[in-house]
């Protein structure tokens, strides 16, 4: 599947816009970044959360760099056949990584259908 960086970034933006407003308002000190490829040691990774989940932030939390959510374009495109497949996979990946920001682990996400 081929898709420009701009088209892919728009899908990520759309996925963020689809979050319930009450949930989106709770995201704190977190940026979403689109990159072409994941770290070399994890070539098939579609997304990555790097930060301190909200559930682990204590009273001493402050003055830290924002958490980062990475959405990786090339591995996502590699597993998709259509633009609609890409849209769906981006949505799933964005929700998955934001869930990590809220302290939800992979086991619970699997139970909810976000593999």
C-alpha cells in the first residue's frame, strides 16, 4: 500500500478527532508523532508509547518532557491492502497507544480487542 506522509498524518489526526471529547481532555503532557519507521530492533512495530502513564504520576511529577506516542507509517502501510485498511489500523494503533498513556496494559487491551 502506498500513501504519502501528509495523507497518513491526516489519518492520525482524524483518529485523534474521533476520540470522545471527555477522554481527549484527560490526555496530559503528551505529544503524538508520526515517523516512517520504528527502532531497528522492532521493525514490525506500528506504534509506541514512551512516557509515564497517568496512573503512575505522583505528587512529584512535574517539569518533565512530554510523553510521546509514535505512530509508524511504513510498517502500517506494509500490512494494509487498501486506504480503508490503513484508516482502521491507524485508529486501532492510536487508541492502543493512548490507552497506554492512561495506564492500560497490553493484556487488558487484548481483552478489549485492541491487539
